[in-house]
């Protein structure tokens, strides 16, 4: 593991992102106690989720799709980090007690093949947590995002997202879907839209920085100190805006997270 100072940049960015914090809270709420277990996280963006999960104890492995993202994860956690090509993984059968999949399925073509891979590498009774965009085709905010250039292609998505029933069907009869949660409603989505739009404008980027969309690495943080200071200044306001999601209790969120259990038989 790196010393704390090596992870400071990622933790600092995490503490100024209401969206990443909301995501990690949902993951924690569905997590089995990792101590004494063999765990895997896939798709941890710049590595901060991998880093935070490893603080919980247990044996952890990490993997992601894009070389740049993998290198960023490796900078934070050092060991047991793998680059995946899509659906396949390099792990032995029934290796893991628990697998956390974060914003990965929407980036790979063969999601059904990946579901079969989960069936292969997860132990019977093992816990699987999957976080994806929630499919909301009639969302006006989603249409607005596309209109300003924040399309699925820009994010590196090969599909716009999933419903809970689609995830259940994808995992198939080998898994039992125990819990489904949508989170981050319209006010949080507005924050996400504004921050991505601002990033595109300031960086003059017309496409994602990686196959996983926009991945902010330690090198990026050094180059973009002004943007980081701006985010730090805006954070209290963004936090308050995200709290307004509570007023939309009747509305599903634009993020979906599910917990599934590998059947014993």
C-alpha cells in the first residue's frame, strides 16, 4: 500500500465530489464485511474507490478497462491491479467472496459474457455489487446532456444504461438480486452535467480522456490546479444543491446500484 501522502490527491478530489461520495456510500451500504475475504473491485475510475475499499480490510484485487485508469489505480494501491480487455478476467474459478463492479458494464460490448465471467469467478454465496447508469430514456435532462455534447460516446459508453430488471436478466438464474437502489436525482444530475460541461469548455476537449470517459489522474491534478481550486470553492454550494434531491423523493435517480448473491446450487 502507498503511504497516505501518495493518496492525498485522490482523497482530496473525492472529498470535493458530492457525486463520488454518494456512490461510495451506496457501495458501502451493500458491502459484506471484507475482512477475512478475497475481494475484487472493477472499474474504480482514478483508483480512489479501490484505495478506500482496501482501507476496510481483507484481500483486494483491482481491475479496469483503460490503461490510463489502471495506471492511476496502481499509483494508489500498488499491487494486484490488472487491465481487462472487456468481458474476460485473468482470475481462477471461484476466487472471490465479493466483487464490486463500478461503472464498467456500460463500457463493454459483451456484457452478457461479463455476467458469465462473474458466475465463474465468484464463490457460491458470494456478494456482487454492480453500479451503472440508470436507464431513463424520457429524461429531459438526459436529452439536454446529449444536446451539449455529453453523449454516451463522449462518456465512452456502448449503451446508455440499465434498468434493475435488465440487470437481473443479465445476471441470470445463477444470481439472486437482493437489493436495487437508484440514487442521485435531478439536482445531482444537474451538478454532474455542469461539471462535465465546464471541464469540456475549460480543457477544450471534444471527447473522453480514456475508454472509461473522463479519468482524473495525479498528473491531471498537477496540471489543473486552477480547476481543482475552483471545485474546492464551489463544493459547499454543490453540496447544498445535491441535498435538494430529498425534495424529489418520488423520482428515481440517474444512478442504479444492485446487490446480487451467487446461488449456492
